[in-house]
C-alpha cells in the first residue's frame, strides 16, 4: 500500500512539474524517518488556499485535529493564480503569481477585501509585526502593509523560484524545489542560511511553521509535520480538501 501511495504521489508531482517548472535534481532522495510523536494536546487548525483553476477553489478554515472544514471563503475576483496565504490573527493576506497580481487583505469572517497592494507577483507570503514578506523569483521582499519597500533579501540557496515562505521568531524559512534538504532557514538579522533536511518530503509545495513544527503539504493534499530543529518526521494526515492546495497558514497565532 505504501509503495502504491508513493507512486501516486510521484505521478501527481510529475504533472505539477510539467506546469510549474520543478527542478527535480534529487527528487528520489529522502531523509531518515524518526519516531517523533505529535502533541495530542494541541489543536491543529489551518487556513488553506486552493487554486482558482482547479476543483473547489477558495480559502478554507480546516480543522486537522477533527478532519473537518469549518468555513469556506471565496477568492478575490481578480486574483488569477492564487499561491500565497498568511494570517496575522485579524486579517488574511492572499496573493498570486500571475501578471498584474495584487496582495489582498481580507476579512477572515466573510472574505471581504479590506485593502489591496497592487502590482505584486508572489508565491509566498509571511507576516512579522507590521511588515509583509513575500517571495519573488529568488528574492524575498520586506514591505510595509501599504506596499512601501523596506528591504530586498537575495537568497543563496533557492532554486528557480521560491514557492513558499514562513516566519518563526527572527528566522524566515523558505521552500525550494528539492527533495533533499528542501527547506532553508534564513536568519533575518545576519542573513545566514542553513539547510533543513526533512523526511517523507516527496512533492513538498506549501510551508508554514506552528508549535515548533514545520508543516508542509504535498500534491496529494496530505499535511505533514516535522520537527523544526532537526526536520525529523512526526506525522502525515490526508485532508478533506479537494482541488490543488497552494498555501497553508496557522489559524492560531499565539
């Protein structure tokens, strides 16, 4: 059964590769799996973004602990290729990677557009204090919430483009198209980068950080948990979400 599941995941990944230009130089390499145990006292609840051009597009509030969809929001009408999502505890921030895209600030209760930062093409969004970080090709840009550029960070370990980013404390984590050490930790103070190998990472496309864990989603819409420090595998669960998941963000910002 496990071998069938792996073949299916690779097949889906191959389809996505052809449309999204994956670099598969080491797609078949995996790290060692350990016997980490998930924290049963933590409720895992996520905002999940699905692409506009596939089945069931929208923004979902998904309770992984109970395997239930608690809310679904419509996407902004003019968002052509939704790939980026973040949540600051009050607003959702969503963006896309088509031409002439915007980053939209949304009301998480009804999806109403609260503000718009125009002319930003991105595949990843992360928030820190009053700033928005977004990935653009191999760079990460720090802007104010009105769109004013504060800093442009040039990455050293990215490949082709950066499909997603996340921030935890003073570290920014970005994803790259690699199955061997696919996650890079970037210190926002000195800009030093280090690679994080994660196990069971076939098709990793989305990234976020929560409860001292790295959270990823693969093309089979499975949510995987890894130890933030070591990359050790913790657990994987299939979601109830249909379509193509392109971003994930924690609901709990504590």
